[in-house]
C-alpha cells in the first residue's frame, strides 16, 4: 500500500504526534513497509487452520491440590489489634 505524505500528516495528527516536515519521508517509508507486511500476511490462506490459544502445543501442568503450609491462624491473630470468633475486626469505613 502506498502512503502519501498527506496521509502521514493525518495519521500523526490523529495519534497526537509531532512530526517534522523533514521526517515525513522516513515515516512514509516505514509505515509503507509495515502495511506491505500486513498485506502479505492477509494473502496467506488460513481457512483450514484451526485457531490456537498458544503458538506452542503445550498444556498447563497442574499440581495436586494438597495443603503445603501449616495453619497459623492463631499465631497471626495473637498479634492482630482486634479479633472475634476467628475473624479480624477492622474499623468501619463505609457508613
């Protein structure tokens, strides 16, 4: 796809970027090559390719659901300012 310098100015304005006049040709070439790559990718036939959640064929390793730490509730509640029936009491913040 061919971009004109007026297109670059419009894109820069929409993106709220300050582009100097002497940089327009450089941006024109860079954006043109990016759009060319996008056109190449759109030309590839992907109708028979199933969508992937991940590019590699891997699965998440699941660990067994077992308790690995000891219950330390009593220890932690001893240093808490206020507790009641195993719960932490906090000041009311919403009236």
